[in-house]
């Protein structure tokens, strides 16, 4: 009966032992990478769940046209949603009653607007600040005559938290409207915001 020499046996045994070790060394980095990706995905989803995505704001306003004065009262409602941790899109609807003012040929008109703007926000020590820029549709009318036109809006804001869902929002905004009677407007808003 043929008996292989000891050198052949040792070579085959070494090959059997070395092969599984080589396979394990190739599998372990893949498993480690997969576990790390799952861990990061879980951490990312948890962070996303902790951050509120939507904000509804209601604010009394004071403002008006630069040509006739900015001391008239009004109201603004806003809704915004976060697209990234520091960016958001905001929609605003507002009106300012220019009672007692003659704006062009319009007596005591109301300035109304609807805007959509991109917002970039900064986390400060005690509050969140922001700047926004966007497009708007504007109307200046008194119930008898009116002028409408598109325009631009630009503003800054500060969000001061009261608790996890409520905050006080201060906002300064400017508007340029394609309206012959008066084209530039400004407003200041102080209101309450609810986040969810």
C-alpha cells in the first residue's frame, strides 16, 4: 500500500488550514462595513425623527409702502418645511391695511401678498436665525380698484424657543412688487410658531 511522504501530508494540511483563514479575512471587513453602514443609517434616521419638519406661524404685522409710510398694521400666516437640516421652504400669506393713505389713485388700500421663498437657517447660542429670498404675487386694492403684479421678497428672521414645540418668531421682510402705485414695501412681524 502506498503511503504519501510526510512532506505531502503537511503541505495538504497546511493548505486546508490556510484556506479558511483566507476566506475569513475577506469576509470580516465586509461584515464590519455592513454593520457600520447599518449603524450610521440608524443614527441618521433617529436624528431625522428628533427634528421637527414643519412650522406654522401666525404673526401680527406693522409695515407699509416706503413712499407712504410703514406704520400700518396687518397680519401674516406662514407655513414652512425643512428640506435639509439648515434649509427650508416657506410660504407666507399676509395683508397690511393702509387705511387713511392715498397710494397712487387708490384711497385707503390694502396691500396683500402670497410668497414662496427658500430659507437658510443658522443655529445660534439661544435661538435660530435665518435669511430668506423668494418670489411673490402682490395686490394693492380698496375693493373698488386694484393693481396686481409679481415681485420679489427678501427677509431675515429669528426663532426663539419657548418649549419643544412653541417659539416666538421675529421677522423683518421687504417686498418689491410690479405695481405702479407703489412698488416697495417693508414689514415687521412678531408672532407665535408651532413646530411638528
